[in-house]
C-alpha cells in the first residue's frame, strides 16, 4: 500500500462551491480506477475553522502501477491544468484497518503527522505506532484508517475516515469528505503490512 496526497491551498475569498462542483461532476471518474484502493476527496474551509481554504485529495494505492497510471495520465494532468503542478507527498504503507463504521460513507477525515526524533530507533517507533494504530482503527465512528511513513523525512502519518462530522480531540487536522472512490478497498490488506 502507498499513501499519496497533494494540497491545493486557495485564496481566503475563494468560492469553495467551485471545489464542491468539481468533485460532484468529476469524482465518479475514479470509482473504478485500476490499482486504486481509495481516494478521499477532501476539502477544508476557513469558515469552518481551518487556517486555509484547501482542496487536498488523499489516496491509498493497492498497487504502485495504479499510482503511476494516475500521475502520468489525464487524471492528474487535469489538476495540473486547472491549479498548476502541486507537490505530491507520498508515504510507504505500514498498516490499514477497517473500523466499526466501515459500512458507512465517511463524512470527515483526519490526518496526523508525527516526526520521529533524531535519536529514535525506527523499528521500535514503527512497531509502537502500528500497535497504537490497531487500537485507534477500532474506535467508534471509524470507517477506515491507515498508517504510513515517509522515510526521507522520518515522519509517521495517520489517516482516518470517520462516519460523522466530528472527530475526537487530538485525531489531527480535520477535512470534509466530499466523495469517496474506493474500487480497490477490499484489496487493501488489513493489519501490519510486512
């Protein structure tokens, strides 16, 4: 599993209805994209307490071939044409889990990044994080949750989809989920990924 996200930060006075319309008319185009585990079409708004207006889709790829087909194909080119070429962050998957609300459509997502300190043993930190993730994925309201790592910057990333509009305190940055494309969600293996 590979996690991927790009963020398009928009002006403070940007009409976020444009993003909602974009997702409403184009979101379904990845509903059967080969190699895609899931794509959460995420947005956050200043009027909803966010520091920025932002469109920030998040992907879990079941296969790297799918990620490559998207990045080098017309799907991502549409983003480049409309907003410029964003930085695409990506992480290696460590764990995935379906939550108690797996049958529900997600309405909220949270993302929490945790740097691994300079003196931290990577194997120990990852093992500890995977254990915490297994517990967090079983929390009430969780649709699905993923844990990943960027070994270049030594940053752990926890991403969770929630059935409700609220998430527990400390869960991370909060986003609205406008649509979920999940053609390969069953192919995302649960538990530790090695």
